[in-house]
């Protein structure tokens, strides 16, 4: 492999953090849930199962270990539904052929690696949620999860420690994993393997641990990815930083059609974005330039490609009036007028969060600037000083400097030999290296047309500069389709409801509880209630600020109600 050519060709793959995972199974049996309501988001049951349970290249723990593992200090399976709910992940109550071992939604059996199958994350773990209202549970596909990623990893580590420390517990574990009682040599080898893997997983947990807990529904995704790529995979411990800028998981519908994605608008190439996400969720890439397998990654290009296609089909969730109550159409009409109306010399809501025209088309990029004549929905980048929300996520990413370590000699010009580079640039190069390697190993191989589709048609017309993020010290304002189903709000999840987002910051909740799925139809968000699954979010802590986004905060009560009613229609 020509490493330098590979790095140059993939510099356009800007890394990031969100999506997808793996093998399609159109023959999988239909999901039937008596107590769970699925909205029409343009997916079939088979497509939904594909999203939930197919792998993407994430290697968290050997598969038989996970199924054999007991919760720490409890004689019950770690995979037991009550334990899974503790961490906010969704239980597949009535499992199908796509999920024979009753894994949580968003976990999958990865193909064999190092002699055994593994358990790994899929995109659905972070981008699927339920809302509950008057005894009904409504599934929102593509919505931000309410799961606590850090707590789950800590729980897994505690379970592994308990297995090693308790002889009876280890005996039960060994019998399941070995499929027999096993002799002393086999059991000793297994114990050593468990100890080694526990040490590795604790290393991940320590690198990913924030100063203040993220809690339910949030993670510093860029911080975790950069620690794994720059610290672990590149092998430079100085590059590891405390990931202290939590963000909510973005909602997915519409994402493939947008010009730029991520909260800071840093990603435009869907494949680079998705490979970056895999590397942050227990995927790996070999960055040792002396190795013949330099660039080899666990990320699965063919599966990521197919699931990006699937997400492109995902429609927004429409407010289900039969379940959540009717929308007051007269009020919503008045709200639409307010949405399009500039106030006090400022832009209107629609100037940042665009609306479709009568034909359903959003303002888009011109077709002539794209090599293939493809257009993308325009998003609006709002500078940090203008938006006024917590700046930590944007500044951590854009201002971070990284030591290049052993890859310095093979960096593309003009960066060849550089000892330090800006984090966004080096992440683009290294994730691009992994992405290209994954493409070359894909089975079946990609056709030329598929390769163009794989990068989301993100190639400028001849003579034009390549696509690049317009401003990394900013936050992205996207169309608000389906916004009612995506609480809590702001990029760091620091505002519990749309109603509070329309209040001046001094009137917003300074402390509230996250993790409850009871839906508040009046304020449009989740109810803040103490519960065994709840997390106390303190907006005074660093990274948690609920300040900023002052647009619409001068409305009176009637106007605010009208605007909320309109937002339900999007």
C-alpha cells in the first residue's frame, strides 16, 4: 500500500462521530410488539432490525463472555433486562431471529476476531429512543438515546472484576464459556484472558472518563474518539485529554442530505464520519507505520455503506395526534408566522432553521458546484459569540494540538515531518487512512459508482476547492423537522424542553433530571423526575451551561404557546 498516496487521497474524509453499522438481513422476521408503537418513518420491520442488530466493527467483549457474565454482586445475567435498563439502553422485549440472544437494541454479534465472535455497539445504541405517555410507549428511530455510556462501561468492568474475584462466580462463567467444566490449564488460560481484557477495558474507561459525569443521553464523542485514535491507536499518551465537553447524541433523519453534520459542522463526508464513530466505540486502526498492516481497521466498509443508505430513507417522526393529543391548528398557524418573522432587528427562526417550500424542498447548495450535480440541504453555522451557548465542545475540537508520533514521516505534504498538527487535520488524515483501508478490504468490492455514493457525492466540480467546514468555532443550525422528539435541547442537552428553550436563560432550570422517558406534551420534552434511572444535570458545571440561544426568548406567553404548537408540526 502506498501510504503517502493513501493519506493524500483521503484528506477530504473529515472525521466525526455518529452513525452506522452492518450486514443487511432482509429475510429477518417481523418485529411484533404489543406494548410498543412504531411511527411511520419509512422503514420496514426488516430494515429496523438491520439498524438495531447488525455489526459495524466494534469489539467490546468476547460474545460468549458477555452472555455468561453476571452483574457485579448479583447472581443474575449482566444482560438481564432490569440491568440493561439501569444504563438507559432499550430492551428488545419480543426478540426476533435477528436477535436470538436478546441483546439490547444497538448491540450486535461481531464476526470472529482472534478466534471468537465479539459483542459490539451499533449505531442504534446511540440513535434510538422511546417516549412514554399515558401508558403507551412510542419508539422513535434515529432519535438521541437516553443511555449512559460511561455507566455501562463501568458496570461491565465491575462485572468482570467480580468474576475474577469470586471463585463460584468464575466457575459458573467458565462452564458457560468453555462449554464444559474445563481442566485447570484451560481455566487458568481463560482467567488470564479475562484479566487482560479487563485491564484493557479499564484503560478505555479511564481515557474516556470526564471530570463531571455526562449522565444519561450525553457523551463527549469527539473527546473519546480523539483519545482512542491519538492516544491509544497512535500510541502517544501525551495526546490523551480529559473528555469534558458532553454533547447530546444527534438525531439522524435528514443527516445524509445535509451539507455538513455534527454539532460543530465539522463533517461532510459520511463515510469518514462513520469510520470515526466506529473508532470511538471499540473499533481499532493500526497506526504503526513499520507494520505491514498499517491502516488496517476493524471498521466494516460494506456494512457502513449499506446502513448509510438505510438512514437516508429514514423519515422524521410526525407528531402522533392519536397518541399525544391533537395539534391546535389555529395556534400552529400563528406560530408559523412568528417562526418566519424577524424580531427586534434579529433574524427569524427560519433564517437559521430553514423550512421546506411548498414542494418539500429545503434551501440547497447549487448543483453546478458539485461534480455530479448533486445538491445538499444548507445548514447554518452560528459563531460562538453569536449563539452564546456553551463553547467547550467547539473549542476543544478546533483548538486542540496533537503530537504526530510515528506517522510524522509519512504525513502528506505540506505536513510531512510535522511534530504537531491541529486535531481536526490529523484526525482527518488518520481516519481517512482507516477508511481507505476498509474500502480496499470490503467484500464484495465496491464498484466505481458505489465509491462515489460511499463518500456521499461530496466532490466539488472541476476547478473548485474541496468541501471544507465553513467555521469550526460555531454551532450548526439545521432544519427542525421532528424536533419535538429530540429532547433535551441545545448541543449539550442542558435545556429539558422546547418551552424552556424559549425562555430567557435566567428562567431555565438550573438543575433537572435526565433519563426519564415520560413525555411532557405541554412543554414538549421529558419530565424531570427523580428515578432509579435518572441523572441530576447541574447546568453550573463546566460544559453544562444552558446559556445562549436567545432567539424567541422575548415572546409573551401566548406567542410562546403558538410557536410551540407550530414546532410540533415540523
